[in-house]
C-alpha cells in the first residue's frame, strides 16, 4: 500500500476502482472527468509503473493507492486485486469499475450527476447497470495527432462505428456478449469472432459476496448480468467511450507484447502490432462523429429506459 485514505471515505460515497500501469499522461483528465461526474473516492492499484504515475496518484486527496508487483496475468488480469478491495472497502457502495482509458456515459450525464443515477437505481431496486464499450478513434493515422497530458482524448478520438456489432447471449452466465466495431473491422477482419468483447457491467451496488468473473464482462451471482429486458422492452444502459486509439497506443502495444501479461498469450496485442505497422486509418465513410449521449440512444447503443 502507498496511500490509504479509506477512513475518510463517506458512507454513501460513489467509488471508482481501476488497475493501471504507466498511465501518467492519461491520469489528469481521467480523474477530472470522473470527479466531475460525481465519483467521490478512487481505489486504484498500480502494477509497477515507472513513469511517475504512482507519485502523482499518491498526492491526490481522494485517491487510495495500492501497489501490486506480482503478475497481472496471475491475478486474472487485475480482477483478483480489485475483488479484494471490493470485499474490504466497497460493501454497500455503488462502485464503478473501469480502465483508465474508459469514460462512462449514461442517460442525462451532461445535466445529472452520477448520484442521481444511483439514487434512481436504488429506488428501482436495480443492483447493476450495463454499458457497451464504444471504441473511439481519430480520422487519419492514429499517430498523426499527438496527445498531450491532461488533454480531453475525445478532441482527437472523435469517431465511432454506429453499426457492425454482433450480440448473443452467454448461456452459462446469462450476460449478452457483444463484439464488432472498429477493432473487429480493422484488427480482426479475418477472424471477427476473436475480436474483444464490448459488453460490460461497470456500475454495481456492491455486496461483499459479489465478484467479477472476467474483467467487468460478467459477474456472480448471475442475476447481476441480467441488465437487458427479456420481454421486449428496454432497460436503461450506458456506454463506455474507449479512448485507446491515440498516438500513445503503439508504444503501449509494444510494451504489453514484451510483458506478455494479457489474455490469450497477448494475442490481441499481437494483432494490434501487426496492423499498426501499416499505419491504418480506422475512419471509414460510415463513421459517426460523437455528439452526446442522446445521439448514442438514437443509434440504439444505449437507452434511458423508463428513467425520465
């Protein structure tokens, strides 16, 4: 542990959890974005950063920070580290579990704080809230526009795919499995079935008996995965705007390939490296420029359900 500020965490605080490594360039905007949404405390695990991330985070008054020097792969890609924190500190709290390049968007997020959403979910007796991961990308080569520390990444990565998604139900856990978008189109064009999963359940009213099974794609108990309406209606849901594809991505992909700590012998990062060598342009004539959450609802990528 580097810094434990949990004794000062309010009883009703909305908490964010994240694991990270060498993300100093992203951290100022990441923290500002989630503070503005209404996150009140951050529980973060640093997996051996050497770029100044640790010292920067330790100085933040609303951050509790742990350092994990063990294998990321051996911890089920950080899930075990966060599970311990969730059991120890998060019982009874609404918890948002995200990566440092994921930015939560929910209905009315421009005008209503995160606490308004969690209050409505409490009143509706809903314990979990889904968000589809939406890969964002620039127009032109990923390396063409340098990202500056503290910058809003969506000043660069302004575009997304509005279609090109497949959805099926996971019979074992009851969750929906979503694939597609620009990663399937650009990096996994020959084998889209191997593209990363885009379905996530990042926001949960935590109980110490809960646990994520695979990243935030699915949880136990299985009922937490039923974030969709099986009777033909719509449950409220959000999106995670994914800001992976900046000019920093090539260096990150090379580092992760060398570490070999990711799922499937880092096959995903191997696909990235092979494609990045060709300087791909992820933009196409069907790309949509991001405006706001209402646009995403119109396109069927998220829903306000019956939250008025």
